[in-house]
């Protein structure tokens, strides 16, 4: 009986280790911590998918609940409330801007007699996950407000599956225009010449798109002075860039996961993922994807050899017939900011772009930095050789990574010096 129990214990231990273990690059520090986090997220996804199959709820809503529940478990160690205690003077208000829910952080220094910085933040999560009110987003926005004497407005835009593109973008744009109105800036004692827009991942997509639109809108008397994009997702036409191929199996954002986020956002049937994996959706036969548009995301030209390595472009002659006409969002700059023309980019605010070596989105950020620079925009590129997608938010024990703390500090320092 003891032998059977021992064999069962060993077998379960080996099975668990097999489930958790994922080969990771040597540069990634604390690999087992990242593996355990990824195993939890994969398990949550599988359970959420099972719940949908059983008819309980959409898997995305269930997955969101699992992630919120995980944050609840961590409250014993570091909660939103305890982070608030670290910056007791920050005033937090949950209100709405132009009908869009936002969380406003007002710094303890106050605005009496002097003007403060302003920053609007869009959270990540593949346009399907995340919230401004819990976990790392709340913690970091409190830090920005306190350390930099900044009024931070974090936007709770609507998410998939309740909405698709362009709703999240329109929510963010409406909130941004409200924030930039002279009346609102005056109410919060914000210097109109020192207002930033920022976001990570899908939030970086929204920040870039909103910054572009505001920059060319002549009706706006106040515009963003800087933009900070944290490993932004900026294009959906080439899922065979060097970073997509190099990092396709690196957690926490797999290549197939990012494609699925795009399909959901643009309301495309998920069964078409194989077409996107091989770039059939952007084949040469699509006349609407002109050579000029293709040049705006030609990584073979826009990336340095350091990032191109030995990868070759995947160019398809004939793909899915009429695909781009059926899904116009794939060519809409509001969804795909990397496709914006040079005349638009030239009007954009100076930029901070953070990228990570072990992230499928690395090349999106690198290409955008190059295109902004070519258009005459000052760009600070901050690249982390030991970074991976999501590390910017992993700053609190027990999910604390040194690269995450360094990335956050780099972001804060840049804002301190440029906003």
C-alpha cells in the first residue's frame, strides 16, 4: 500500500512538473516563477472554456473572473488597499468622462496655486481582459500620481465579448477628448502643455491610435504632449515577423493567443486562425493592400539586423479571396496604427516605446519607433533583453520580477524628464 501511494505521489509530481515546465531562454530570470504563472493562466483558460462548453458563460468572462480571483488570493500579501496605504495622500475617484467609466488619481501635492501634470492610461488585456481598478494597474497609476505629482485618468473601456472594434477605441477617444477639454484640465489644475497618453499591449494600441487622431484633429485646442507605449500591439497583417516566430511559445503571450485576440477584436470567425498563421489574409493578390501600405510594416526594411536575425519575410501570392474587403478593420488605422501615413505620424507627440526581447510584439514596437523617427518625431526606445510580455505589470510579490521593476522605473523616469 505504501509503495502504491509512493508511486502515485511520484507520478502526480512528474505529471505536474511536465504540465508546468516550458523551455525558456536563458536570459529570462526566475523562470520557474514565470512557468507557474503561465500554468495557472492556462488552467484558468481551460476551465473557462469548459464552462462555456457546458453552457454557463462565455469563456472570456469566466477567464476574467479567474484572474480577478487570483488577485484576491494575493490580497493577503499585497493588495490594492495596501498599495493605497503606501501613498495615502492620493485621492481616487470612480466617475465617468463623456459617459465612459474612468478612475481618477489626484496627487497629494494638490493643485492650489500651481499646475500639475496629466496622464491618461489605457490598460492592456487583448481588448478582452483587464481592469483599471485592481492589481498592477491600480498600483502603478497610484505611483505615477504620487511620485510625479500627476493627475492620472485610467479608462475602463468596454471589452470583448460585449463589444468589438471600433467600440473600445471610440470609448478611449471620447474619454481623451473630454480629458483634454480646457474646462476639465482647469478643474484638476493640469498644465495643458504637460498631458500624456499611455498604455500597455492592447492599451498601447489604443494609446497610439488615440494619439494619432487627436494629433490631426484641428478642433482640439489641447493635444497630448507625449505618448508612452508599453510593448504595444500595432498591426495584424503579418504574424510572421521575427519576434512572432522567435517568441511564439514564450509565455505569457503566445503567438496563437495574440492572433485570437485580434480575431475577437475585429469580430472574425476564430476558425480562420490557420489563414492568419500563414499570412493568407495579407496575400499579394489583395489590391487594397497597396505597395505603399505594405512598406509601412515591412520589417525587412524597418528592423535592424539585430532583430531580423536570419528570418525571412513570409509573402503569400494568393490567399483568402476578398478577405480584406470582408474585414476592413485590418486596414483601419484606428485598429492598426502602424499603417498610418507619414503625414499623420509627423504630427504625433514625442514618444517613449518599451519593447522586450522575448515578446511576440517586440517588432511592432520597434517598427513604430522607426516610422515615427523617420517622420521627424523624437522617440526614446527602451528595450529589455531579459524582458517578456507582461513583465511591466509583474512588480509585486509573489509575482515580482526584477525586469518588471526596472521597466516600471524606466517608464517613471522618462515621464519625470519628458512630461
